[in-house]
C-alpha cells in the first residue's frame, strides 16, 4: 500500500543517516557521504535492513508462523549439525557480550559491526543450508527444516533488537 511504501522510505532514509553516524568511531574523522550511506552493499542500513527483511521472508515463504516455530522449539530439542548452523548460533550467542561492551565503552559502532557480522554469517548459513526445500519442477514444498527456521527467527530477533537499540526502525518488506 501507499502507507507501507512511505513508512519503508522513511525508515530506510532515517536509518541510513543514523547508521552511518553510529558506525564511525568517535575518535576518527567523520566523512559525510550520501553515496556511502545509500549503498545497498556492505556495512550500511540499506543492506542490513534488506538482510532482515530477507530473513523474515524465509519462514513466511514456507507458510510457517512465529507461533508454530515457538511451539516446535518448546516440543523438540534444536539440532545444529552443519558447520554453518553452528557458526550462526555462535555469533548470535555473542549478543549479551556485545551489549555489555557497548554499555561499558559507550561506542555504538561495536553494535553496528555486530549487526553486519550477523548478516554476513547468516548469508553464509543460507547459502550452505536449505531452510525450505521445494520441488524444482513444480515449486511444491517438499521439506521444511524447522531447526534452521528457528535459527532464522533468532537471527531476526537479535537483529531487530540491535536496530531498536540503535534507534533505527525496521520494515517488514522492502
């Protein structure tokens, strides 16, 4: 809808400026660059917000709700077998340590770097591990890997909390 487009535009525009400001360490010179702020690659709000919307779309494309994921998590132990799953889980587990560092040093660029790290490791995970498998010919859903979708959900929740702490609004679609 028109309202969603305007909300997305505003969130991305303000997010780009805030993130660019917060990414810099306060001891380095600041270089203002719209081109860098609006780049859709690398450590920018556009890239990271897009990564978050991609992560959120994975379960949605499989027709799996948050409630179904939480029900699965309560009923079954989570199994992480692939090296990429373990790598993603380890970076997500660093969240409390990163928050502690940010509060002790008062340097939000640490949180910006962490957000970028999550996105990078998530991309590696997504390239190596199918979360949803479809028949190549018919597009029919063949298999849903709930444990991997739980990793997607955890990644999205941590990223959303990071954005919230940085004062950047997230969007559900881009």
